């Protein structure tokens, strides 16, 4: 297949250009796909991180709510114990004063 005219040479050059254009577009498409795959992976990781942060905040919120409810119960119990201790102390003082007054008589 000898090159006889300029038109034959043009067709050969156009064929090589088409081959190089096809290779370039294939390479470009491959890198775009890789870029989008990495972007999708990054978005998935960010979603997972946000989900974990939401779970932690919900857990902390629940713990605070439960501890606040428990705290009121504990505070009430401490108040009752302190009141009981104060009453016992007052009774002991009264009993001690009665003993002193009986001894004086």
C-alpha cells in the first residue's frame, strides 16, 4: 500500500489522530471515573463520620437526661438522710439535757 497522493497521506495522518484521540479520551475517561470513585468514597467516609458524631451526641444527651433524673432522686434521698440525722441529733440533745436536769435534782 504505497502512498500515491497527498490525499492518502492525509487519511493516514487522520487515522493516527483518531487513534491518539481515542487513547486520550479513554485515558481521560478512566481518570474521571477514578476521580468520581474517590469522591464517592470520601462522601461515604464523611457520612459515616457524621453518623458517628450524631450517635455520640445522642448517647451523651441520653446519659445527661438519665443522670439528671437520677440526680433528683439521689438529692431527695440525701435530703431525707440529712433530715433524719438532724432529728436524731436533736433527740440526743434533748435526752442529754433531761439527764443533766435529773442529775441536778
